[in-house]
C-alpha cells in the first residue's frame, strides 16, 4: 500500500506486479463532480484516507456494453493513476482518453491498463472517465435557458477538468505537470484532436497522440438542436416539457439515445455518430482542424496515425457476394464529394499493387472516410507548427481498428488480447518498438523523422518498422484539393 496526499484529501493505492516490474495503482480518484447537463465542478474533499484500490464507476451507457465496471451518473468523473513502484520525481505524464464512439467504454479496459507502461518506461499514466452520449453532448440552452449553455460539449469540459486536475496534482505522484502528453484512440482520439482546436486547453499539455481519430468530428448548432429534438421526441417530450429531462432516470435517456443511433444508422454499414462535439462559438469556435491550421496550440508536439484496415470491423473482405458492396462504396464516395468507384479502385490498386475486390475497396473507403484522410488533413494542418509532428501507419497482422492498443500498453501477451488474434511470439518485438516509441515521445517529444507536406515521412509499423514517404499516396491525392502534389 502507498499513500499520497492530494489537494482533496489523502488516498491509498496498491502495488501491482506485472511482467515488466512493479507499479502502484491509484484507482477511481474523483477529479470533478457532475450535475446533469451542467459543466464539471470541483470534486468534494474528504477527511481521513480514501481507499483507491478499485476502479470507479463509468458513465451511463448501454448496459451490455458496460463490461467489468459499474455505472454512475454522479460518480463517473474519476481517473486512475499508475506510477512506477520506485520513487520518481519529474516523470513524464501520459493521460489516456478511451474511445467508444462517444457512447461506450471506460478507463477500466484491461488492454489499456497503464501499470505495464509505468513499470517498463517510468511514466506516470493517467486514464480518465468522462460523460458519454446524450449526457455528454446535448444542446439544451435553447430549451432550458442560459444555465445550460455548455451542455453540448460536456465530455470535452470533463476532459479539460481532468487535465487541470493533472496539472495541479500530478506532482504528488512523481509526475511533471509541465511534461504532460494527452493520448486517445478512436472517439478518444477525436476528443484529443478537438482539444487541440480549443483555446481553453492552452498550457494544459505539451504533447498529443491521436490514434485513429479526426479533427473534423464536430457539427454546428443546427445539428445539435435537431439531435436534441429527435431525442426528446423519442422520450415522449416536446419543447414545452423538455425540463423533464432533468428528472428522468439516466437509463431512459440512454435508451432513447440508442434509438437515435439505430435510426440514423439504418442502411449504413457503419455506426452513425450522432453524439459528438458541437461548434458552440464558446468552447469550440470552428472545426478543430481549421483552428489547428490557423496556429492554435502550434507549440504542442503531435504524433498521429491510423491502422491499415480500420474498416475491417464493418466489412468482411472474405465475403463471397462482393458486388453487393458497390452501392455502399458509391454512396460513401458521393458523400465525400469524390469521383466514382472506378477511380477509387484504380487508386487503391495503384497503392496495393494488385486488383482489389469490391469488399476490399469498401473496407479501404471506410478507413479513408473515417480515419485515414482526416488524419492526413490533420498532419497537413500542422505544416507551420513550431511543435514537432510525426505520422505513422500501423499495419501489423490484420491491422484492424483498435489493434494497436495492446502493443502500446504492452498487453499482447495477456489473455485479454487473444480475441484480437495478437498473442505473444512475433508480436513482442513490435510491442517493444511501439511502446518504447510512444514512451520516448511522451518524455522528449521525439519519435522518428518528422512529417512535413513535401516528404510526408511516415513510420510503417509492422514486423520490420521502417520509414516510408507518402504511403497510400494515390488515395491521398484522390482526396486532396486540386493542385496538391
């Protein structure tokens, strides 16, 4: 057991032994308090010593997705800290924001447990919970008044509150508040990219890691109001009775939220992300990638990339009736204002050196639409940044969405990684490379040769990591503005 004094009170953690050594885990620490549809407020203090040896509750979500953790609307704003068991002072800090389509997940996922990163690399690792879905992203001030001006971006405000807690408190755990890296994957990565595009985050972190994310996942106010109208209608409410949202059980709001997602996802091979950040003119003033291109947080070092087959969770490329995928492929290209199927498949074939099936083309297009091309635009938005910028493409094994997580957090030899078809053996050298590279970036801001729009230097992460210039270049050019080399 180890004791730490925080500004809210004393806490007690526990020592955990992992294959990389020993770490001390402090779990379920409250970093803020939450009221429904209100910004996070300061966490209450406590007397005596608080035992922080068990995970705290996650945010309300669909019950069958809440595996391995309890849920609490009032108690979900908590975080975990893992520190090396040997005394440290001034260690680099890595703050993890989990993914889950802005709807699901928590800081308890076993493949993202930070103990092994802390033990192996001497980092202080923090993992946060934040509000999800309608309880984290619902435009309400036009119905409930100015007291709810911030309701559309509460999840982002939760993340900012957690980063402020880290800035004020992490030195008690041996971490350096001036050397903080914020890292996220999928929806968590979109949040990190969005935080980069928010003026309120200036000075809260020195570096950022965006894994399979987007700086373009934000909508205008009209989208927010439409989404709110749809949700309250499913709850049997209207504008005049919207105040009942403050009294309904959280599970009722989550159930209606799931109906909104199901309706909007009908006919699509992917999940509609109806609940996401809103450009509110207050916290988020423009699309994050545009704010980044204009120089916001330009001094922050950035490492960003994607996995090769991000769309494989939606498309089985071994499917026999391949031509049935063509309508979806055509619709996605039209939604992106891109030329038709033939030009897309020709570019894909040029990049892969072989003829693609319709299923392979759809899988690649989903990856391009949701992750790869937004990441390219984020990289290019950093052209004038003073901070370092690094790009990667993870293509080990099937390289599906989320597969990189057990490599970074050093869990490829855990039983929980078996379902991802990772396992030990040939994955271990890739794990060691990737985990060490991420840790080195968090400590020093250095990784490999930097990315810039002329060379487009990218680290290819597979069994033999190597630098490549402009991978998937034919597809990139297809999506680039006219005249871009």
